[in-house]
């Protein structure tokens, strides 16, 4: 007889690590990225939005965080988005 492993979602989340998968200069850009990741089924949040808006010697940055288990896939998606942006910029520069 197969023994079933008991699932404890709250405890599992307590032990999960959040990692930074991207950094953005403004909250709006980070929010768009969070939405894209969530559309791909990746749980993501943005932190640091309040400090990123201040003008200071050391400007703030908005970090996009995901669970460590989703980080590799999230970074791949971020890389694809950044590559597409660079390609579009190159096309507009050459036009």
C-alpha cells in the first residue's frame, strides 16, 4: 500500500524562498513584468516601489520576486522580453 504524503501549504510557503528575478527603475515597469509572469502561471510580486520614486543620492530600485522554484523559468521569460525590446529598438534606430 502506497503511503500518501501529507501536504501543508502554509508550512510549505513558510519554507519557500523568494528570489529576485529582475530589477526595474520604476514601479510601473515592474508591475507590467509581474503581470506578464502571472499570465505565465508564475507567482510574482514587486517590492521597493515607494523608494524607487524618491530622488536621492542612491536611487531606489523595484525588485521583481518569485518563488525560488519558479525563478529559472521567470528569468527565461524576462530575458525573452528584454531581447524583444532590444530588437525593436534596433529596428526603430535603423528606420
